[in-house]
C-alpha cells in the first residue's frame, strides 16, 4: 500500500515525487522539518542542546558554545538552553557573554540559585565585585548548604574588604600596590 511516502535506501521517508524539500520551494524538508543548510549542525534544537551539554561535560566548552548558541538562537526563551550556553561561555573565558546569559535566566526566574551564582562569578571575573557579592549572596541565601556558593561569596567579600583597606596597606608586589611618589619624604628625615 502506498500512502504517499516513499522510502530511500537508508529508510528515511521522502516526500511524494522523490524531492528532498530543497528543490523548487523553500526551506521545507522532509515532513515539514527544515532542510539542513550548509555549515549547520545536523539535528534539531534538542539534539544541539544535548550534544552541547555532552561537549561541555567532556571539557570542550568552545565547541559546546557553538552548538548551544545555535540552540539559543532557535529557542531564545529557553532558560535551560541559555543556562547551558552561559556555562559554556564561562568555561571558554567569554565572561561578558556568560554574564549576559546568566543575567537573562536570573531575571526570568529570580529564584534560580544557579543563575544567580553564575551571574555573581561572571561579574567577579569581570572585576565587578559589588555586583558579584549581591548575586552570590542571593545564591547562598537560596542554598546555604552549597559550599562552592559560600566559598565564592567569601572570596568576593574578601576582595572587596582588601580593596577597602580592611587588611592594612598593600605590600610591594601585591596586585594593586602603588609605589610611593619619588622625592617625597615619608619619615620626616630632612637630613638636618
């Protein structure tokens, strides 16, 4: 019985008339699924998300970022895709992009402790320790038992305290140390 679909050698259905959907009429592929364009990864959004997560878990954040960015472009309102993309961007060293995506997830769901944590650590990497402390404190308040949240908050607060001089003056060679001006007398010894 022929129901209007034909089979090709690999068992995939083909539209009646043997076309692959790319001839004579746009982007429709088999069964209404868009045909794969050159340079586009195979699969659908879920497959890109799944493979991106696997690449991230295997220690390939830049490759994961490519797939997850494609998935996020196709599904911009998916918080899980954006969170995975932010993790890949952070691990790849794209801290500003990671912050933007963690922020979007946290603003969409302020109770998402991991998005608050991600926003906080990305802000710290960008040198914005005030913002970092705010979002890390939110993450810790939501999940006080999570040690890496607490450790990140302690580190950010220590950085803020050090910058405020809470631990005394910086020693020569420390980041942020400024050499005293040349020619000034610090001890009042004027040679007399």
